[in-house]
């Protein structure tokens, strides 16, 4: 068929009536002009089709200039409230791994259709909780929910789009892997009926906690070990979560969202996650890659002028924050948000507001790589006269948690990922198709191991993690020398703790599981593992099976379990007590922990218990 004939045939198939050549051209130009002017407000085109169906009709003509303009216009509409100063390079770095974007485009189709509420789930640690930030609406989860409802409002009868935040202080991938059944149960009661029991998008924010752990020591000098002793266990947990979610929610998009701290020596779990993400073709959004190259560039620039307090002179404040004249922001040395700003203390919760914002000097000091020369305290008069402290606008009250602006940028990156996936498909630059699960595992021994490690029957915790909390309560009469309390600086991470140097502290917990002739359960105990002040202990599992009275059928003992290791990191560590190939627990079981005497040349004898759990045996 000649080219002209093909084009005319294509126009007919899209519903255009070829009255005359010039008449058709005039109609096309009119529609394109209106469409390009405001794609958001265009609910019907000249043929009566919806804006989304019009994009679908035009997608085969991927070399159509008007189509490219329309796709770009829609992207700009969705991102028009993006943080000023975020550059194209910043956004390009944010997409650390594109992955398969089919499910992301499905999220955008659901939003565009406006036929039902779209639900996003945020799972992570205290960063996702918005630790230290006020008001709650400043958190990236709430900002993302507002964005969906503003850009894609639903009819009142349909409700509204939602972001379900199931984050928890100190949670890491292993914490989530162990509580997937809790998550499924919780989401089942919260998802709208129209969702088909599946969220549209699940965001996994665990990079910081997957390295520093649930109970890191605030006073640590450095954390330079990347492949520490528990590294492979955390990789396995990330694989368990990713594989389980892809299988359970076959239409849900999944993405990692990777943050970073301002402590230069503190690594994150981004390296762990990237391997899993590449293996399962899951997108990775990197806040760290977006913001921290500029952070280190700023640190180097300040160090040239003042290597003691990292300050800058008055004449280095930039007009309009280094941006265009319409910008109402403040920035020094470099343009906003990559330069120095004034402290926005009103966005810090009252508990931390007195301490104010932490400066670049403080972040360098806490990185532990420069000793002696730093003078960071304005309260002690250490800041040179006539110079300004450098407050990084996307950080505030500490070196770990983003400021309100940081949360805004995180929201921007998620929106960019969704909108750019839609734009790419709209232009015909990519034709995403549904991914398939890989033929092999990443680090797990088998897919059966992945399935087993994602299916925990009992999880007892010392503190709430995610939604439901099954408390780790001991047999009251058994507690000798153990006490439940939080021993970290912020009093946020409790555990059953014994510290007596004499040892012999003891505590017993009960597992009451279904018992029959074939039952077999594997018991795990999670403890704090650290490089300082830890002791050893013995665990004994007494299996009574169906008969709770009398003597146990069998006893499994695991001794000399050590909470001390050489890695410069303190993490939640799960220890398998009963083997998979033996019936160590078949129903009703008692789990007793007894501490040993303090070993010579150790600073302490702490044993900290965090979680007791059980799953079915694999053999």
C-alpha cells in the first residue's frame, strides 16, 4: 500500500472523517493544538474519545511530532510542582535501574482511567515514617497521596487514592521477610474492593537500615565494611521479599527507593538491593544518587575556604537561590537545593527543635574521618565572625533522616519514575511487556527455600513492626535477670536484655503450634549482634508435641551462641535453633535462654533478645 494510502487508512481507523485534504489537516491541527495546550483538561478529543484512548490511538505513529509534544506535555503536567533546582541530570541519576516498567505503566493507566482508587504501599523504616518531620503531610508518603488525588481526582462516589504507610522504626528487609503474612493480612483489610486484593505499587525503602541495622551504636567511629558477616543473610532477605511480592501480587508494581545518610563512612544496603533488583528486573529509584553527589561537591567547596567549620561568607548567597527570578528560595555557594540554606526549624518536631538543624560541619565531624581541627558549635562561639553555617536543605535535625524538603524530593522522584515510564510508552520509545520470574534464584539455594522463608507461622516481637504486633511475652515465673527495656540513645529499640557478668540469667517463652503426627517446625531466635559489649548464651527447645503435661518428647540445645562479631556494625540477627531435618518442635514447645558467664577480655556480657519465630520445616 502506498504511503499516502496507509496514512489515510490510519486516520480512518482513528475515527477521522476525510472530508477533504485541507479539511482533515485543519481538524488535525486544531486537535493537536488543544491537546498540546493542556492534556490534563482534555477529557474528550474531536472524535469524542478520552485523552488516554487518543494517546493509545497515536502511539503506533511514534515518529509523529505532535504526539511527542503531547506526551511531553503530559509529563510536564504531572511534574509541574517538582522541587525547583532539581535538574535533568539529577532525575537521570535517580533511575538507578530502570527494570521492567510494564507494571509502572499499568499504575498510570489505572490513574488515568479514574475508574477506581489506586493504592500505593510504602514499606520501610523511620525515614518513611517521617522521623523528626512535622506536619505529617510533609512526609513523602502523604505527599504522594496528595499528588495522585490532585492530578487524578475521582468522582466522590469512588473515594480517593491512598498511600498505605506500613513503615516501622528500625525495620529492615529481614524484618519484612519474616512478617509478610502479617502484611498480607493487614492489606487485605485495607485495600478497596475494586483493587482485586492487590496494591498498585509497593515501595521498598530499606537501604539505610539494611546496613546499619535495628540497633546501631550512635557513637560508632566508622562503618567501612561492605561485605560484613551478615551481608549474605540480608541479600537473601531482600530476595525473599522481592520474589514473594512478585508471586503474591502478580499485577502490582514494585520498586526499591534508596536513601543514604550524611555520615560519609556509613554504607547502605543499596548494593545488596541492586543485585536482587537486576535479577528480578525491578526498578530502583535512588534518592542517594540524586542528592549526594552534590552534597559531597558542596563539602569539598566549603573545605577550600574553611576546613575548620565549613562556613561561607555573606557574598556567596545567590540571588533567587541561584535559580530564575520567579524562585522564592534561598541558597548559598551552589544553587538550590544543592547549596547551603538557612535552617527551617519549623519543620522539625518539637522534641528535636531545640537542637535545630545540623550543619555540614557537624556531618563531617560525625563521619569520624577528620579529628581535632573541627569547630562546629555556634552555641560555643566557634563559627567565625561574618560567616554563615551551611545547612543542607534536604537534611535537618540529624544526619540520617530527610527534612521536609527531602521528603518532597523523594516524592518528586517517585512521580518522575511513574510519569517518565508513561511518557516513554506514549512515545513508542519502549514497549514494556510483563516480566517473567527468572529461571534461577539469586542467592537462595532454591525457590522452595524462598517460599519457606516467606511463610512464617508465628512471629513474636519486643516492639511493633509494621501493623499487627504479637508480643514476645515470656512465662512470667521464668524471668530471672532479664528485663524488657530500650538501651539505645533515643530509647526506641527495646529488647529482653540481660547484662550480668556472672551469667545464669534465664527466660522462657512458649510456642503453641498445631500438632499432629506429621508436624515439624523450625524455631528461630533473633538477637542483637554487635562488635562491642556482647556476651554468649545457650538456647534449649523442649518439645512436648500434643501433650503439654509431663516430660518433653525431645530437647534440642544450641550453646555458645555469641552476640559479638568483628564487623563494625550492630544488627538484628536471626539464629536458627532447631534444624530443618529434625523434628525439634512438633506442637507445644518451650524455648529457654540462659546466659553464660562473661568471657575474659570482653567489655560486657549483654544479651539482647528481639524476636522469637517459627516456620514449617523444609524437609
